[in-house]
């Protein structure tokens, strides 16, 4: 935004705090904001924005909150294996070509979850299947390592960033 670009925020978590966004320099009045009802709707909005060629950066918050319509319509406790992974795979197949043509930066925020019963290897996983790991150009793992205080007031967090994947530049 500060460089004159157009940004969009797809708030799948329905958790955007406009006051906080303003404090960190986001111009809310110029930001395109959508709070979709389903994962399909969110990804359709992303596709439409990318195809328009009018948006420079799109942030999706978050992959974990991109709940497929079938899961929303289902009963509580009903488990349908792989719906979100299939949704992400289909969306990323469609988006990968048009993103490269329009030069739109699409940023998917995600969360880590613990795998149950894993004794060896990394017990962490991310929701949404493997497609996001495959199609991404850059993957960054962010971890909070400390709080930043001014006196007793917490004013921020110290973050460790680990580049997990980078297809954009040489290491």
C-alpha cells in the first residue's frame, strides 16, 4: 500500500482487527476485505481478484479456516476425509497459471498442528494437504521466540523466520 499497490485481505477466520491493522500501517479504507462463508467462496474470490489483474497482493487468513461447504453442511462430529486438501489442490492448480501471468502475490497464512502418536520425525503438520507445499514459491516458518516489552507493557514479539522453501532466488 505504501508503494501505491492494491491489497486484498481474505478474512476466512473472521478475526481481522481493524484498529490493530491501522496501528501497524495498513490503510483499512484502501484495503479490499472479504469475509467469505466457505472455503470455496474464499478461493473463488481469490481467483476473481487475481484474474482482474488489479490487485498486487492478496492475503488469505488462514488455510485452516478455509472450510469446504460440505463440511459446513455436515453434522457436528461427522468427519469427511480430505475435503480441504482436495479443495486446496483444485484451487492451486487453477491459480498457479494465472498468478504467474498477472504477477499478483498471493500469501496463504497457515497454522501448525501436532500429529497424534508420532514418536519419530517432525510431529508438526499444516492443514490443507500437500498442494500448498508443492505449489508455493516461498514458504516461511515463523515462530515467536520472545515478547518485546516497554517497561511492563508488551509491545511486540520477537520472531524467528526460517525459509523452508525458496524457488524465487538462489540461497
